[in-house]
């Protein structure tokens, strides 16, 4: 490889790095005016979607079997 090819390769690589840096700076500048989202905002959205996934009145209501059996055996302690 000649000295001229090495020089051109270095120039091209530096130009690519500079373009990447400019791209990152531009993307970060777009985020500057926006408020930071809450840390767990994505979880809240998922929770809300799960709550609203059933149409109104679609749940069965109380269980037909009634309440679970009592642990009280009738003995006094």
C-alpha cells in the first residue's frame, strides 16, 4: 500500500468519525427541549393496557363457588 493510499484511508476514516459525531450531536439536540420520561413510564403504559384490554362488563363478577372455606375449626384456644 502506498503512502497516498494510506493517507486517503486515514482521511476517509476521520471523515466518517466526524459524520458520526455530528449525527449524535444532532440527535441529542432534538432531545434537549423534551422533559425526561419517568423511569418506569413504560411499565405504567403496559399496566394500563392490560386493565383496559377487557370490554366493559365482560368480567364474570364474583365467583360462583362462593368464598373460600374458613380455617376456623370451631375449637377455642
